């Protein structure tokens, strides 16, 4: 799609370089997953972009799909992260961001599932803000351990929480950084990315606020990470700007398709109407596609857009 054929070849060409002593660092060109819980069907895929395929770079996007708990009390997490562009180890930073938010959500999944069912929006927003800040704080700490600046080992992080309870249709989005959140409803695409104004809430440690009093059980994991601050002529030293936390809890309707994606798909969806029209034809009335069909849909090529693409789509019965 677009005003001409894409520059790069349609299939992978060069594999990323491999270290024989660190083969666990290799990243697959493509990952694909799916599930069905309650009234929703999940499809998720992450694909290396045409540019990275041509250059032999690893996929900077990371995808985590995980179920915590059992039965109707289970909670499904989908996490999408993208490592900083043109930085070594970007794929590692993205993978670690997904792993750390996965651990944080997994350890709190019972309370989160209860809050979702009870529609405790304020508790959810503040709790998920704290878990996100904690996870990205650990990423910044690891950057310091590696002798890197925070922006040299960083990642955007965007997540969905999907309760398995068929009586609960609340879908929760939260995260930090670029990408997209869209909804296909009644044959029309809606860009429902929370605005910065919508994202503003109570101050949270690590986002410019003074630390609150520590509760008895302790919750200052992002406060003392041992990261030294270089001398500055300004007192206090200026904080590096950070992306705002974004949160949205919405109730799904039968027939909806909710799409969370990295910038590699969000940008062409916003910039190339032909792509959104194509996906509307594919997804509006036919219901959730199979895994292979979903992967083919995600890989539809658009001239001028060659980044990694990662997307998770949730269809409502």
C-alpha cells in the first residue's frame, strides 16, 4: 500500500549476528500467540521490520502474553515494549521491560482482578502507575549497571489487562511511551489513545514527585537504585523529561475489536487510510481470524513504514 512499492524485500534476508557464548540473546524474526477467555478472543504477533530484516538487526519490539491465576479469577496480561532506536541492546531493554512488568502484575494479579471487576478505576490507575514506574525504574538501574545513560537502555511499555471472567467486559490499558490504542466498533476505527490530560493523576515516585511516606510493607523500590547523579551547575539537577503514564479502562461491547500496538503499526494506521480500510474489511464482520491469517494482516506492507510491528487484538463475542 502507499504511493509505490515498499523499498525493501517482503521476506527476511539477513539474520542478526550471533554470539556463540550468548545464544540466549537471539531474537526470533516473528512471534505469534493467541487465546480465548470468557467473551474475548486474543491474537498477538510481533514481526521484525523490513529495515531491520535488510540490515540484519534484531527485532527491537518485544511481546509478552501471560495468564496469571486460574478459572474465572484469571487475569491475562499482554505487554508490548519497543527498545530505543539506534542503541545497542535495544532488544534486551524491551524484553526486560516486558519481563519486569510481567512479574509485577503477576504478583499483584488477584488484587488487580478484584479491582477490575469492582470498577475501582482510581485504585487501578494508581496501582498500575506504581507498578509501571517500578518496572521502568529497574530498567534505568540496569542501564547504570551496564555503564549506560538511561536513554541508551530504555523502552516504551504498553499493556492490556483482560479478565477471564465472562461477566466482566472491562479492558484496561496502561503504559508509557509511543504506540497506539485503537478500537474497531460498528465498522469504524476509533483512536482511543489516552491524551496526556487524561493521563494526569496523583504524583507517583519517579515522575517528578517527592517520595511519599513509606507504608509498613515497603513500596520504595524505585527510590534508591544506587544511580549516581553527575554534578550539575543547577541546584537541584534537572530531571530528564519522561513520557507520561497513560491509563484507560473501558467497557467492551459485543462485536468490538480492541487493538494495542507498537509505533510500527500505529503510525501507518494513522497515516495511511488504505491500511485501516483493509483491516476493517478483514476484521469487522468475519470475527477473529486464525493465527496465520492475523499474522498476514499485521504484515500488510505500506511504503514509507519499515519499523518492527507488534500488535495484540481482542475480539468481543
